[in-house]
């Protein structure tokens, strides 16, 4: 399992882009310092890992349509046993949810974005809070495999199309950062 100390170190020099993200960053750091295991799903508040997957030029973004939430999101989810880092969790989730295997990390495990958000109760799962750490991955590969049961589909979007698909504000922020990083790169 990931190390809280290692993730705290990854977040030490991270600079949030606004008050909302600064609040999320403070909450994530607090959880990492105080919880015995901030990665376990047994907690109602836990760290998750996700990835903004883009074309290398930053002109398209791979989103998944989440079955339970009924929205287009970046691929990501819970840290599982065997994930050595939150970055490894985000990479695994991106592969599982999109079917894309050839993913590159042009900025290594540098954190792209952070967000704390509630996940509504569903069936036997109670309301819980994701402390999401997001990374940037790139690929030239097309979507090859059918997605998991938890996603209805995966598709490429321009940033304008993603914003028109009514992605939430934190994903819009992450997409905008990803485009800036890739454009400067």
C-alpha cells in the first residue's frame, strides 16, 4: 500500500490554483497526517487516485461515463492492495476503465490537481468522501477494450467538448491545467 509520508512529500511543494483547491489540499494533508490508513475504503474519508488522460499535444482528453454517477469523469478510483503509490493506483484505474494500456507519464508522478468531493450513497455503500489526487498521463492509443461494469463508455473529447458535456468545476480546472502543461511541454 502507498505511504502517507511519501504522498505528503509529493504534495509538499504542490501549489493549488485557487481557494477551492487550496481547501482540498489542506484536507488531504490533514487526513494523511492523522489517519492510521488514509487509503482504505473502510474509512468514510479516503485517498483516491485518478488520471487526466490526454493526447500528447493536449488537443483531446479521454473521459469515462460513470455508471452510478451518470457523468463524464476522468478515470480513477480507490487505492487497492498491491498499489505501491497513489500514482500507481491512478495508472491502474486509467488502464482498467479505458482499456488503454500504452500510457505515458510525461511529468512523472508530479501531481496535476487535487480535489475533495462526496460520493453519494448507492445500494449498500454509504455516502463517503474521496480525497482525490490527480496525475497527467498521455497516449496515442485508441480505446480498444470494453470498459468495466462501473463505466458505461469511454470517449475522446476536446477541452471545449468536455466543458460542454457539463464536467464538474474541478475536472474543468484539471483539464485546463493539463492543456497548459502539455502546451508548454
